[in-house]
C-alpha cells in the first residue's frame, strides 16, 4: 500500500536578530526515537528577542506540545503549498530563519516515525567568504546530527557547530508541518 | 561485551527516553537521557528541568554578551570576585588549574579583550548540567554542548557510549568513532575560523586541523583540546595526565593520539580505522 507524499514548502522571512540566541533561553525538542516518548516541558521563556520589528517565534510558543511551535513562525511571505505524489515518505521544508551569518531553510523527510533525510533547502549568506566557509563545513555536521538522532550506531558527534540555532529552528518547523512527533 | 550486544536489536529494548535541545550560551545544547526500562520520560522531567536551569544559570553568570552579567561587570572592573556569585571564583580557579596543566597554552587571561573564561564555561556548565541528571532510574545521560560532550553511563544497559569525531577535512563525515563514558571535547579551526588564540602571541593560531580530548571532566577536556590545537607538543601535555587522552588530526589528515585514546574497535580491542561515514 502506498501512502501519499506530502511536500510542504514555506518561505518565511524570520528576521531573527543575529545574536539573540546568545541571551534568550528557549528550547526545542527534536523528534523522538522509535519506540520512545519524549519529555515535552513547557517553554518558560520566549526566544522572541532582538529588534522589536523582527519575528523570531520559531521554536517557542505557549503550546506545551512541540509539534506546533515551529509552525508559529511569521510572517509568511510565500504561501505554503502542498503537493501529493506517490510514495511512502513525507518531506517538509521548514521556515527560513536567520542564523549568525545568513538565512537558511531546512528540508526534512520522514518515513513513519523515522527521519530519513535532512538537507539544506535554501541558504543565503550574502556572499560573505567567512560565512560561506562556515556554511559549507558546518551544515553537513548539523545534517549528520539530525540523522544521528535516528541512528543506533552512535549517540553523539564531537565537533562544534556555528549555525545550529537556525538549523534546529528550521528543522523543528519542518517537522511540525509534518506533524512529526 | 561484544559490539552486537550494544545495539538495540528489538525496538522495545530502547531506553532512550528524552532527546532535548536547549538554546543557551549562544549555541544549542542537546540533552539525552537514557532511563531504565520501567521509567518513563515524564518521570525524569524534574531532572531534565534542573539540568536546563543549570545551563541558563551559568549563562546568566558568565555570559560576556550580557552587559549586566557578573562576568561582564568583573571584566569592566565594576565588581570584585568577592562580590560576584561564588561560581565565578570557582571557575576562575579551575581555569588557573587548566592553564597550568596545559603549560599555559590554555589561558583565559590572555584573550584579546581581557579575561574571558567563555572557553571553559561551556564545558563546565555542561558537566554541571550532567550532574543534575544523576538519579535512580537514569542509566545514562549525555549533555552535548555543540560538539563538546559530557556523559555518564550508557545506552540500553551498557556502560559506554559511541561518539563520532568530525573529520576536519570534510565535516560532513566522521573521521573516527570513540567508545567511552565521560567527556569528549574537540577544538579546531574548521568550524569557527580564527577562534583559537595562541596565548603567547594573542594571534589566531592552530597547528592541527582539530584536536580531541577525552577524560572524566568536560571543563578540563575542553581546555586541553584548545591547548592541544595550538601547543607545540600538545599530545605530550595530555599523555602526562592520568585519565585524559588526545587525538589530533593534521591539515593533511595525519592522525596522532595518546596511547590510551578510546577508539571504538572490534571486540578484540584493537583500534580500527573506520571508513568515513557519508551522509546519505
């Protein structure tokens, strides 16, 4: 039996203040491993920080369930679209969020309760050389970390990452759109 | 223990109850809690909350980005150490120890812009957060502060974890896999550009592409990893310390390690060269 693939695309201008993550606590809970349940503690503080004119609500929100948090990113500049094609996997693209050196959006594919792939759907770093080197080198680590969450082989990766706040924010948003818990 | 026994063959044997991401200290910290089979995720929520609080409290005290943090005030000489929260004196004392053990190659007092223990605080805070997770019913836990890992116990009834070390030449791959319980820290130039500072010159510097240090405490392991990445002979510094081990990966890919570095290997214990793990 084949289930439909649902592709969600949303582009969001989440002009998150570059350094807001330094000072504002927030939390995200990634999808859980098969056969487990996750602690979903209620956010105690909003991440909405930085210049008052910007939005940075991904990853936070009043709802105790993490499944709805990423989806709360506003404003949406491109309407979300849904495409149905044959297959068993579902792919969602998360909100484009600012990170330290640019804007990125994460696309995630889930199959049942497993994350099967994580990629960078879009990346705009303004052509900054330093930023490019960071993006190209650290984003794969983040992809690997996301995949590692589904791996029984290793339980962690040593090696720092710089873009992780934005990456996780967009990833959570993508998972939320897929109602992946 | 054979490697096969480590892996959960049946999903119901999974004891990984919590995978939590926390935005704190300017980065993402992941907290993984492995519970006994009869302990639910909800049952360890108080421990998780305590660990999260520990991280944010450390950020509040030590952040150099927060203008009114005690650390910022100390840097501006608006307060003395005696007037600051006691953790500040504790961390500076530990930094002094790490500086001495590293032969001066790790030195928060020699940072551009003055005293900056940020490089120590992340590991220290993660180690403290881990301590908040020690509890009946929790068989293992990991606090991973953006690649610097504190852990105890192991998954699925084992007593050690397997962690990948990023290949600095191709950070989408893993260069090595280690098996340990405790701390694992990696410093390198491939992530943050020029963030490694030679305390003797104040200039950006690195002699290897990445340096990884394992040991019981993440604060010291992180400091030593920073030192090994810039020191003239960093591996000997670590070799002389009981319970701490190090691995360096050069810009040309050459690897060197201390005698007891905890490579994950086959059952006979011989280190194995793992093929780089490609992202699917």
